[in-house]
C-alpha cells in the first residue's frame, strides 16, 4: 500500500450494519506507517444493493460521509490479509 493513492478493492462485499453490504470500494489515503489503525483512510466510492429497488447503485456523497470510518479499516484489513 502506498500513501495518498486510491486503492480499489475487488467486488467482495463487507457487511455494513445489519442488512447493507457495500461493494466495489475505493479507499484513499492509506498510510502504511499508520498500520494497524489506518486512521486517515476514507472511502471515496462504494456501491450497495439498494433495499428499496433491489438494484446495485453508487452511494451518494452524503452516504459516504455517513459511513463509519471503521468500515474503511475493515476493508483495508480484508484486502491486505
């Protein structure tokens, strides 16, 4: 992992909350020196299976901002290990 680069994680879902899974995640600002916390990393793009329509869609900017930062950390850990 390199600093300040966008990392695309393959289409492997991770559960968010009780019902939502996010896919096709892109994370920025992964700092290798910040392992294991990755406190500066954040999700810049993700898709969900919309519970209203049943179709996959992009998360809105607001939905991305509302995501718990722990999800970025979880994705990084799943991707690295």
